[in-house]
């Protein structure tokens, strides 16, 4: 019985304790809710006060006066701008200086700056000699593998022995004494030490290409010494350049190797410095020699060699001229064969002499008194060709003057 009563007692205690615990949290929750409300109100009030302070601070901020400020106002404005710098950007102050209580704006020209010294420093660091540039220098040292040439840079230029000239140089030191002034070509820009590589050989070859190019444009003839041969033709030397004469461009190419060590008169057929291609022709030289007796506006007589869709080829006695279809007549034609045929002897005016290409241009339209006259009465035009050619002399004289 005692144990039973004790169990009841325990149950009673537990039920009582449960009631107390249930009521106590209710009171705590109510107190906590009230505290949270009070805290929220305080935080809300603090935020409103903070915003109000910011607005008030921003409104009360003094405006910057644009008038010329005094030294005292400058200090006040700087302090005021510093206080309000967290709310808006501050206007960047001008660079000012005060002399005798007067404010002056500081300018760039008033800084300590020596422009001549600055330019001199730039020029001293500027690289001397770019690839392809021609410059003059003086030999200052001779080595077994080349020369050192003073070209005005922070370091001398170096000329390898193979770049000192054309061919094999036997008396090296005698030909290039110290102090000798020479013109060189920069073939490699400066390295880390400021030294450039120069060449006398490259400069000689450049001048040679320029010379032969001008000669080719003017239709000049040159005489060369044949120094070798191969299956395709002959080789020769032209101002240090290797020239080639194909067998097809020889007057007699059957036994071409027999021409070695002999002189030939040739003309330029192709000149290409980029590919280093120099092709010459003996046949063209013979043709150009005949051009020497021809002049613009000259009346010639020749045989029609061939009729092509673009005009007629006329034999001028060892040379051929082209009578282009646009230069045949001022009238309209249906076919070229209604004007001239192969083997026919005609008269025409020389309208073009191109020595570089070895070409002669002819014209018969200038012999007409009216458009299409050559189609209507060809015989009359050919018979009166000499008298009619005199009328065109003034026209060709103007072309020669140009």
C-alpha cells in the first residue's frame, strides 16, 4: 500500500509540475513579444532620426561660391567640402597659388620644365639605323671577320667581311684602312647592345638595280662579256648583277657555248629586283637599233604579215609594227579583212615607239579626210598619204614635247 501511495504521489507531482511549466512559458512569450515590439519601434525611430539628420545635413550644407575667393574663404570651403564628402562628390579644387594676398591659377608653363633637354634625351635614345636605310660612316676598327664603322649611334655598326664588297677581297686591310669614310646600307637593325649590321655590298647591288631599271625604261643597249653558259643560254655580268641570255634570244643559238668570252650587244628583256631576275636579249637589241631611225609621225611603208582579231602586224624591214583596229579608220567596220589582207603593201603613220617593250604602233585613221574614207576609197587615201601626213606633223610634235 505504501508503494502504491508513493506512485500516486509521484503522478500528482508530475501533473502539478506540468501545469506550472505550461503557464510559465505563456508569461515569458508575452513578455518577449512586448520587448520585441519595443525594440522594433526603437530601431525604426533611430532610422528615421538618422535619415532626418542626413537630410538636414545635406540641406544645411553651404553652397560653393563661384566668385574669386579670399584665402580665408578657401580654407572654409575646403573644411565644408570635407564634412559633406560622404554624401556627394566634392568639386575638384583648381591648382591655385597665393602671391601678396592675390590668387593666381598655376599654369603648366610655370613648372620647372626644360623642353630642349627633354628633346635631347629623346634623340639620344632614338635608334640609329633602320633596315634599308643608307648612312655614312667611318671605319674605326678592323677585325678578322669584318669592320666596325662609326655611324653616329651609341654603338658602332658592324660590317661582316662578306658584305664589304663584290667578289673576293684579297687585300682586305689595304682596301679598308682605319679612318676611311664610306657609305653603307643597314641590313639588320640594332641588337640589345645597340649595334646594327651594315653592308657595302648590298648598297652597290641596290644602285646597280636602279641603274639597269632606268636603262631598261629608256630602251638603252649595253655590251656585255659572256662569262658562262648552260643548256638554256648564256650568263654575263652587268654592274655586279648576274644576267642571263636565253638561247631563243640569240641571233644564232645553235652553237651558243662558242660565244663564251665574247662581247655581245644586248637589250633588257626583263628587270625584276625583287626576284633578282635580269634577262637580256640580242634579238631585241637588233630590233631597237632599227628603232633609232624611226620617229613619231613618220610615214612608213610595209607589208601586212598577219591579220588578228585586234589588228594587223606590218613588216617594217626586220621589225614589225602593230596597226590596232582602233587606229585603222574613224568609220565603223564589220571585219578587218574588208580593209587590208595578208601580203598587201600599205602606208601608215608611226604613232608610238616603246623602246622598253620593243613595240611600234601604227595609225591609218589620221590619213582620212572624213570618217570612213579608207573604207570607201582606200586607193585615194594611200596615194595621197604623204601629203596628208604633213598635216599631222604638228600633232606629233606636241607629243614629243610632252
